[in-house]
């Protein structure tokens, strides 16, 4: 069995391990077919004929085109590379071919990072690198146990240089390559419209939406209202954004200023903002209505430093045309219109109407539920006077309708409320299940926040939707509060993931400058600072090599030449062990060509004379013999 046979299964198993994460991101038939092909290559060493492989390649490319619509970009390019590597396994004939296949495996191992950069994926990648390095060692002739040791040593020796490159290489605002990705839903999961059921569908998922850290003390949980979109037009069932807030001259209300940092993938260009933002962060800008938008959209993780002023409202000038816009209502829902007039008469003014409407919801037998009955055309009337069961979008929509019918300008706001505080990592994590809808009404010369859901389910503000809906078990959640030890484990895992996202995935140019400043490498990330960091990494990489060099066993010319001769014999197909003596090795090599055997016998005879016959040591002669032994072919 030669090195190709020794390294065949290690190589194929390493490729299978590197390929497995792609099963969650590519058409399922592709990873399954490639895995079966690699297993077949391991069990049947006989290669298929070329006339069978040549038509299979365009067929596979055509199938990928039909499934993905492209062979370039992230999905198309990764799928094509995966298929090509599987085909390459069926034309590996020489030892060089197997080594090329291992080299391709290192590229394949990096492909899942284009879809997922989580700590679990990083651990998977590290194990894939270990398996591929072990396969390379087996192809070089290392024994099974020795191959693992060599692979681990190689990765450990490369770790300091890898870290130095990661820290020191200039961080670009976007990758050098351009990846075309298919359209996808927003990271926040919120759209530009709202109708009954649109937000309740998001509540079923505990998918993280974004994380927040505050500079200093954080506001109370019931003050954490994250605005994403303003909906100002109502067609009787659906609220949508028509841009009625354009041209508003907003003066933030007087209140405490909070500074915070958002970390999210805002691939739809929208950023959640707490109350009214005072300024935009890097790569973002303020829009009318106090909303934040991203300047450059992308699927990568981004961090934004923001400022907001708390106060529950904003001062602004509302022109007559704007006032008329925020009072527009479609025909219908006559009972709700009559109710609004009655509530306004009882309240006496705008604020009195708000209190009266909240009392109506609080005392009217309404129920906060994720599974309300379906509503028909007169949705507001049916909800207020019929079902009286709904989620936050039902209450926000009905309250905004009542306000407009009572002559109070109103609009619906969708975003997030509350969040989960992680005491270990000291950050807030907001999920899709924290999506929420509330209302802003124009009172006393400014927009004031009103949350009608709080009148029906006050626990929603303090505990979140998950605990405010006890009969329903949300996806990925545990009914009721989990035990303290389980919460501690979960928070530690979340804190580790948050640190990973902040310092590894989110390691951008700003963080690099801060780290260089902390290490005393200067404010600017220029060529000199990069070279200094790389030099430090190289020094760390050479420290273990220097230690090994000092403690290495001193090998004379004869043992070194004898070991080189053994490797030459193995390359010619002669299996010899280190325990065999000179005569045994010479006997095992009798099948060699006559000229090769004659030169080998001369080397063995001289080795016996120098090593065993007690002649006076001649260092120059031993070095000449070692040189001839290394050159023997």
C-alpha cells in the first residue's frame, strides 16, 4: 500500500466534513450527490472512464443553472466549486492529484463562511482544517498517529501568524470580491406595511434581530421603543408608508440623551432607532420623521454608534395639508367612527380622548392573543365590537383609526419594544419576537407615543411578548421561565456569541485603529504599523520553532543519510521499516533494476564499513556518503 492508498480515505473524509455545512445553503441534492460520489470513490479505487465523466460535468452545471439561475455569485459559485471538487476526485491517479485535491479542500472549507460566521461554524472550520492537514500528512507517508501529531503541530505553529494577519491586515469597507446574493427578507423582518397577522407571524420566531450596548445606564425596559418604519396611510385593512412625514421639521423633545451602539445586518437599509435620533452614525443618515437609514446596504454585520433623546415625543410644525393627510380615512367602519366621536366628547380635548380610548380598551373585555379570529372588510368594527381579541397590530390599527376619526392626527409605528438583557455580556438582545406596533398622535404641537397594547396587556412592556402569551409556546422558547442554571448557561453562550460578533466578525477599520492605538502602534493603520504587527506575529510563530531547535536530538551524517535512503526506497515501492538492518534492506530491494541495485549495494557496503567495522571516524567521508545516499534514485 503506497501513500495514495494511505491518504485516500483521510482525504475523502476531510472533504466530506468540509462540505457538510453547505447542505443548509445549497440545493439539497447537490451535497448529497457529492457525498455519495466521494464515498463511492473511497470504496471503488477503479476510476470511471473519461467518456463517462465528460458528459456528466455539463449535466451537473445545467442542473445547477436550473435550480439557482446562475453559476456565479455566492450560491452559484459555491455550488459549482463543490461539484467540480467531487468530479476531481474521480480523476485522481497520481500522488500529485491527491495533493491537489487536498489543496482544493482548503478552499472548500472556507465556503461555508460566506453563509454563516458564527462561533459554531468557526469550530467546524478548525476541525476541517485539522482533517485536511492530517490528510496531507498521510499523503506524505506519515503513520496514522504520527499524522495527527504533525497536523496539530502545523496548525499550532501557524496560529500566531494567522492572528497577526487578522489583526494587522487593512480592513476594507467591503470585500474585494462582489457577491451577488438573491433578494431576502429584511434582517429586522418588518416590512413597509402592516395588516392583521403581519407582526404576529414574526412573534413565532426567536431569531435575533439586533443587539444593543449603552454607554452608561440603560433606560427602563418599558422605555425601549425602537422605531423602524412610520405607516401613515390606511385603506380599511392595511397600513402602509406613503411618506406623509416628508418635510417635517422635527425638534426633539427635551429629555435625557442616551448613547448606544447597534449591531445588526441591515440588508434592507433600515436601522432601529430609540425614540428620536439626534444624529446618524457611520454609513447612515437621518430621514424625515426621525428615522434612520443605512447608506450602504449589505449582508455583512455592521455596528452603528447612535444618540437619541428620550421624552416620548417631538416638537414640530404640522401644516394644514399635513394635518389633513394624517386625518385621512377610507369609507366604512361607521360604528367605530361614532365611538370615536363619543370618546372625544367625553374626553373634552386630545389628551382626554387618548385617556378615554385607553379606558375603553382596558375595561372593554379585550384580550391579548396571538391567535385572534379572522376579520372581514369592516375590520375595525369587527375587532372593537365583535371579536375583541387581537395582537399589537390590531390594537395599534384600531386606535389610530379612532384617533383620526376623532380629529386627532395619528400614524402607526412599527419596530421593537423591550428586549432581553444579558447580565454576563452587558448588552440587550432583541429578537423577532420583540416586534411591536404602537401609535403616535399629534398633541400639543408634537408627536406623542401611545401604546394601546399596554392598556390590555401591561405585562408586555415589562416581560415581553413571550411571557405575556403564556398559553402559546413560541418557537425555540421554553414554556414559563427556565431554571436559573439554564438561564445562566444561555446568557453565557449569548455573551460569547456577542463577543465573537463584536471582535471577530465585526472587526472593522474603527476597531482596528482602536486596537493599534491600545498596542502603541500608532493612530494610523499604514504600511509601517502593519509590518510591525506582522513582525510581532512572525516572532511569536518562531518562538516554538526556536525552542524545538535547541532541544532537537543531534543526528550525525550516517543516521541522516540512512533515513534518507529508506525514504528513497519507499518511493520506489520497497517497503522497509526503520527497525530493519542494512542486509535486510538490501534483501528487500532485490527486485530493483540491476543498475539501481548495484549502486544501492555499494552504498550499503560503505555504510556497514563506516558504522560497524570500527574504523576511525572520518567526518568528511560520512558527509560525502550522506550526500550520495540522498541523491540515490
